[in-house]
C-alpha cells in the first residue's frame, strides 16, 4: 500500500522532530569536514547546511529531501577558490542558483534525468578518487600549505613528501576510520563519524594536555579566528572578478546539483512510495543556493545519505529537514568554540570513508560486462574527471554518448526491398516493374545516407517506386531533404514515386516541409494494397503507350 507522507499528524510531527535531530547529528561532522576540505573555514559548512537545508525542505519537490554541502562539490569549489577567490565562489554559487531556477521554470527536470548511467557512475567515482586524494594531506599529517588542485601533480607532491608524515596524526586518522567502520556494524542509529569525532577529539585533547601529540593539527591551530553566532548576509565584491569566466563553473555546479538532488529524490521515492516533483525540486535548489551564497555558504544539493537517514528514522514531512537545520543553528551558536579541538586528521578520515562509499566499483564491473561502448564512456568520464575536471568529463562524456546513441539509432533503421519475387499475399499482384521500399525505424540524419545510397542503387528498369512508411517512428529535416532527393532522382529517371501508410505524425512533418504537395496528394495512399493497384495501373498505361508507339512506327 502506498504511504501518504503528506499527512501532518501529531505522531508524524514527533517522528519528524526525532528524525531531524538525528540527521543534524549526521550532518554536523560532515558539514565541518566538507567545508575544510573545500578550502574554507568550518562554520561555512554549517551555514550551508542551515540555510540551504532549511529552504530545500521548505520549498522542495520531495517532502523528505535533506539538503546541504556534499562531497561532490569539493573539487569544484577548490578550483574556483584557487582561480577566483572566495568572492568568485559566492558569485558562482548565486549564478548556479539562477541556472537551477531556470531549469525548473523551463521544465528541464526530466531532461536532467536523461544523463546516461555510465556518465553518472564515471564522474561520481572520479569525484570520489579525487576527494580521497585531497584528504591525504591532513590524514597523513603532512600539513602541506601549497597543493595543486590537479590530481597528478598532487599525487607527485605527496610522493615527494612521504618523509614528512606525522605518524601521530596518521594514527589518529586510522583509528577514526576503524571506529567509523566498526561502529556502523554495531549501531545503525548513531553515525560512526560522530563517535569517531568525539572519541578522537577527546583522546587528542587529553594527550596534548599532557604534552603528547602537540604537533597534531586541529581546527583551532589551522583556523584561529573560528566564529560562531548567528550568520549575517554579506554581498561579494565584484572588483577584479571576471563574470564571464565564472559561467562555466557555475553551470557545472548547477548541473551537478540538479543531478545529485534528483538522484536523491528518486532514492527517497523508492523508500517512501511517494513521487517527487522534479521541476519544483530544481527551483528549490536554486533558491537555496542563492541564499546560502549570500550568507557566505557553499553550493548545496540534496544529500542521498542524509535523506536516507531521515526516512529510516521516521521522517515523513519537510518538518524533519527544517528541524535538522534549526538544530545545526543552535549548535553553531552555542558549541562552535568546541570545534577548535577537533583534529584535522579525524575530519580527513570521515571524508576518506565518504569517498570510499562514493566509489561505484560494483557498477564499474557490471557495465564492463555489458556493452563495450558504455564501458568506454564510463572509463573516459572517470579518467577525465580525475585528470582534468568535471566540466570536461561531462561535456566529452555526453558528446561521446550522443554519437554512440546516434550510431545505435541509425543501425535500427533499415530498408527492406520488395519486388515481384516476394512470396506474400500482399505482394502477389505486384507488377515486375514496381519496386517497394519498406522503411522501418527512426528516419533521422544518422539514417539518411543509407536511404540515399539505396535510392542510387535502384534498378533503372523500375517504372514505379513505392515508399512504405508503415514502420517509420520519426522523421527529421535531414531525412526530408533525402526524400526530396529521392523524388528528384525518381523523376530524372522517369520513375513514378508513391507513398503509403504514412502515420499522422509523419504526415504532419511531410506537409510542413511541402513534400506531400511535391509528390502529389493523389500519390499518397492509406494502404499498401491501394498503392500497388495504382502502381499497376501506371505500369499498364505505360505498357499500352509503349505498344501503341511501337505499332505506330
């Protein structure tokens, strides 16, 4: 039986509050870790989860969606900050919000879902690998201040500085990873990341108080001016910012936010039995990103793990997401000074586990076993995401996917040549000088060359050619041009062209381009039998004319 999550009841309200608190506990360490990994101060991650999370729940097309910063944006954010600074990031996020609103207004929610699965798997796994590499600096305690945002130079730098590993920080990181993994097998309600954060922070605090592990970097030692309190909106400075250069990264943020939020909404639908509104969700994501940016936050989207946590813990309505945002706001106001005690290697450990969970190697293997073309797309998207960036990966992946799709589509179009030799009741009265081309499949530009080549191979002893459109599924302008060529070719070779069984949609297209008028309405037939009768009549007339001419001579 389908659930109805839209019902606001006292029982659901209590469940929503409980779910919201639990989701806030899950979001707390992730938001801080993602902010630091993105190259900004910890409170920025909380600001994002608070404002974007509240608005995505309030305005979204999915009633149980939880929004906030996600790991997918880390690499993009780092690149924008390196090239354009914090103001460039804020402007990019606002522009991305505008793009998302436009996507929703122009009903592009369903179009975004058409991005091929291999591309999604490729760039998601690519982001995961890049995120993993980004965390090694803090996880190993290297404390390298200037790291390239590019994957290969970054890995080379790590290799050149392995002698600088801080084994105390590394040990804390390994301990945190172990706690997260083992705790997940013991208790599903309370996130292992929170337990790891509390335990490892307390351990490092105790050790440092007693003169040990003093060189283990904490948030406080890296961000001395860490602020709490109520966030206030600020406008970015446009001085020295090249708006044109921000269009591509902002569009990337918008596309990625749209993809991730709609994927999360689909997962939520499967868990609740509800159905989300894709376009409303995109508009909400747009508004949330604009507001988040104006309060100094990061790009945000729907978070699959947090959304699933919300549902599993009884979240039924948008109240849960709004409660999660309010709880995080309270923590930011009251407990932010305590965040200074958190070791950087713990936050790196949390994101390393996140990156491992993001990797879709099982899907890699499944696609590798299916079609070679899909695996090529997947592999190319993955490599480009890691080596270059997400923008290049999606662009090249989509172009390659479209070319391969067009190739597959063109292969589904075929022409069956029918003549007097065909043994069939339909064609038993077919005259020897009448030829039929049975067209089947999509007639688009990818199939036009086959049609033109078939026309050129037409037997010159043919008097009448019938084009049978019964199984044609669609037609485009290039195909119409090919049909015009066929008509001219037939006339130049004294062949009469007839058309039969043109469906309503194809007939409309032929009329719009004037093809039906050029052929002649009396030469368009509803059935192949009528077309054959007319063709035979033409042949008979031609034969009588030829015989009469021969007798006269």
